[in-house]
C-alpha cells in the first residue's frame, strides 16, 4: 500500500518524516563520535542501515543532511530554553532561567554540543568560527537582550547596554561549556551557580 499523502503535494508522508528523523539521529551520532569530516554519506547510510541512495533521496547531499541536523539540534535547544523562560513571570527570574537552561541543556545533551562545535568552529583549537557571527544562529543574543530589556522596563535591572551585556553573558556560558567539554571533571552545576551570581551582580538593580 502506498503511504497516503496530504492534499499538499509538497508534504512528506509519516514514513518519510520518520526516515528523515532516523537519518538525522544517525548523523548526530556520527558527528559527535567521529567528527564532521569523517561523517560521509556512506557512513550515514551504514549507520542508518540503508543505502546511500536512500539518504540522497531525502537530503540530496551531505551538506543538506548535516545542515538539517544542525537545524534540528538548534530547534531542540531553542525549544528547551523557551519553555523554561516562559515559566517565569518575573523578568529577573527569566534571565536566570535562561542561563540555567543554556547550561542544563548542554550538560544533558553533550552529543548536540559536539554537533554545534564541529559544524560552526574550525580546527584551530575549537575557538575560531568558520563563519563570523554563526554562533548567533536563531537570534541567540537578541533573545537574551530582549529579556534584559524587559527587566529594565520593569525596574528590576539597572541601566546598561543590553546587547553588550547579552554578548558578555553568552560568552561566559560558552567559555564554561568549552572548558567542561575538555575537562569533564568540572562541576558544571557549581559553575552554573557561579555564573548565576556573576550575572546577578552584573545586572541587578541595587538602589
């Protein structure tokens, strides 16, 4: 029986969507264990237990499948952050929820962190961006800057440049996570608590 399609001729069937998800998960596994250069279409096909032509049917090229994989990781990451921030009605608590969610997600999803670093950073010690500004995918600093601005408007935060402060907080989070990836013995929960104190001291209105 042919899988039923929706009225939209461009829509994928349930089976096609399931296969795409399987290919993406296999790509995550390969990038996180072997690195991006070694994640070939043949390796993805072997990991998924399908033919290379089947992978190409769904994605047409390695660039397309790895880009879809990165998009999937960012979608999961963003949804996690949004859900936790939206729980908070107090703007200061929302900023701290953002910080905690950023660290907590990466702590629980080390494979996803490896995908992001493999695809966005070059090979020079994992510190230089392949494409300048690519770390701001999905409006990362803008999201935090908006939370900071809301806190200022509510009178909970002092006056400061929200963009610079958002970039500074984001950079601190990235530095801690980068160190943890190389030195997994780092107590990431304790580090998150220190970053929370650091952030509160930097943004909270004291008068």
